[in-house]
């Protein structure tokens, strides 16, 4: 796998790390909401805001570790540039979708339980 692809993996890990830190530690307080996980359901109450941001931040930190480890596994498996780039693209898209939609789904499920 080329150094360029390895650098891109590290940049993606850095982006997820920065996002995770902001969403976990430096998010705006409710109801300011300038920085954080902005989905309609998360902005309804302080409890929802804290829950969604906490989960999103933890997922971002998990994906930071994943994107730091994946290249090592690919290199040790002898994967070439095509496989490395494909895993990067698919993994990056999947990680972005999970960090947005999983907290949203979990928040909706939590709100439904709270209503009962």
C-alpha cells in the first residue's frame, strides 16, 4: 500500500479524533448549540442534546482507532493500493453514516421508551 493512502488514513483518523473531542468535550451548551451533533431530535431538549453528542463523540473516537489500525492490518495482509483505497472509501463512508445515524436512531428509541 502506498504512503499516500496511508497518509489519507491518518488524516481521516485525525478528522474523526477532532470531531470526537469537539462533540464530547467542547460542544456548546444547550440551548446555544453552535458546536455539536446537529440533528433535529438532538436539539429538542438538553437531555437529548447531551445523549446524542455523547454517543456521537464516542463513536468518532472508536473510528479514530479503527482508521489507525486498518492500514496496519492491510499492510500485514499484503493488500495493494486498490484494496487499500477501496477499504478507505467504503470505510470512511460507513463511519460517517454510522456517526450521524446511529445516535439519531438510539435517541429516537430512547425517546419512545421514555414516552411509555
